[in-house]
């Protein structure tokens, strides 16, 4: 008889957004007349920018001719996109990253979930609390997290780094030494960031203890303040301790198109073995490359027209962020985030848990957000709203919430 990977059975409940989806579906079925505004899941709503659409069209046309048709893409990505990323995302910011250290993929969710495969199951992970759930869940599936304490909602073999109001929602260096540290800035869910000197402390710490940092920079494009690093490679010494994840979802609206990248510097080694060689082997074996047309669209993100159009798109979402932040603040809520990130993190009213507040908003304002506790125990008592809705819906949602 076959056996299953019973680590999957250890996963508590369903994926956060499935639970939210079910609750909203039940409410909509019972109240079909209500118009629901969704500021929950971090999905974008604006159409792809014209420069990207034009490139997609011409790439599709190329596929219609034998001379310009493209079959399997190179496993690690087309040179044109790897070079564009190395040049614009890294070298332009003074980061020493070359095109052959960029691995193109179909998104940061897959990469952040898959990257743990190249590490021993004995490694101990450290995560921020609250945290993007994929980091922990994929380590659970791999059998790296020990046993689950349902009451505390924590895993015995995971180091949790609480990110609370006391530290401006930034993690502190853990007391117990981890092997793999997941960091994400600008942060999902709290919308917080850390300064370059704070990130430098993490890089120095990782190099000192021999840990690797998996740095998720999916929201990098939303940074508006000067002293906030766009890449971990802005820090000295990051080439020997950090992997960076990039996504085209939030900077260019590719959530449904699918494109991302993982950066692994060749100096990042475990004894003599480079993580670069392991990830290249993994990609070569398990992945057949992101589609040509999508990678061409990715290249258009770095064109002059693409850059200008995407700057406007981000400004559009950040205008929503301001509406949410200021609207809630003026109504007496305690709010943070929303300045360098499309997420606003608010404290739930006295006496209400995150899920209480979720139900309260759904039923009384017909607005959907995300309960903070779904991201980890330190998220309890908080709630996340996203700036990814339309401006009209965002304004309406805040009017409804503040009228309660
Ligand atoms: N990383 C973080 C922190 C995210 O919040 C998300 C999506 O919400 C992703 C990665 C997923 O990115 P992608 O769409 O590229 O898979």
C-alpha cells in the first residue's frame, strides 16, 4: 500500500485565504443583494500597462511564425530578462549582481515555497510573526517544523520573531541561532520596513552565525522613503549569506500572468558547495522555464514607457493606501504601514479578536479584510487591509467602516 507524505496532515486547517473565501461565499449566498468590497487578498485590480500589453501582443505574433516561434524556454530564463533585471534592479542601485545569478521563475510564491528543498531537513528556520504563511507551511510539508501546538498556534522547531508595535513591527535578532532566516520587506502583512542599517545588522548576523537569509522583496516597488533598502544586496556582505526573491506581481500587475525571479549570488556557499549550483540543478530538473511571451512582457517592465506607466500604477495604489490610512486614523483607529507598502495594518477595536473584526466588517460594512491572526500568533488583535482595490471601492469601503 502506498504511503502519503504525512507532513501534509500536520498542516492546521485550510489555507488562510480559502477560509476567508468560504466565509465570504456563505455571506454572499445568504445576502445576494449586498455589494461586497474586497480589500482582503493581495491581488491587484488595475489592467496591465500599455507598454506590457503591446509587448505581449507582439510576442504572441512571433509565436505564429516558424522563424520567430519559441518552444521551451531556457530553464534558468532568457538572457534578455536576466540581464535586464541584473542591470535595472541591481547594478543601477550599486548591487553587485550579474545576469547569471538571476533565475527566472513563474512567481515568488513558488520560489519562496520551493527554495527550502535545497536545504537539509535538519535546518532550523526563523520567521517573523506575523508572516506570509507560505514560508512556514512549505517547511511543514518538508517535515522541518516539529510538532504543532494548536493552542499557541506555533511549531516546536520554528523560531518565531515577534514583530509588534513595540519594535515598529520589525523583528529582533533571535536568541536561538537559526540556520535559515526568512525576511520580507516591505512586509506582508504589516506593511512595515526596516532601514538599510537595520538590514545590515541582519546580514552581519547571518554571516557571523553561518545562516542564510531568504529575503522576499516582492513589494520593493512600493518603497517611497529614502533610507529603506530595495534589495538586500545593498548591504555589505549579503553575497555570502542572502538569497533574494523578486516578483512581477505587485510592481507590474502580473498576478495572473506569472513571473518572478530568485537571485542567488555565486559566493553563497555551504563549505565548497554553492547554493547557486543546487538551485540551477533543481530548476533544470523540475522547471521548463517561464513562457517566452511572459518573459518578453517582463522585459517591457524595464523599458522607458513601461517604467513610467508602472510608476503611475503604483502611485494609484498608494493613493488608496493613503485613503485607508488617513481615513482610519481620523476615525480613531491605530494604523501603520501604507507608506512603503500597499498594506495597512490596524489594531482591532478593544475586545475584538482579528476574526471577530473580520465578521463584524463583513456583516456591517460588507468589507472584506484579512484577520491578522491568520499570519501568526502576534497578528492577533490586528487586521490587514490592502490598497489593491479600485480607488472608488477603497473610498467607499473606508466610508462604510468609519460610519460604523
Ligand atoms: N511574497 C509575498 C510576501 C507575497 O505577499 C506574495 C503575494 O501575495 C508573494 C510572495 C507571491 O508573489 P507571486 O505572485 O510572484 O507568486
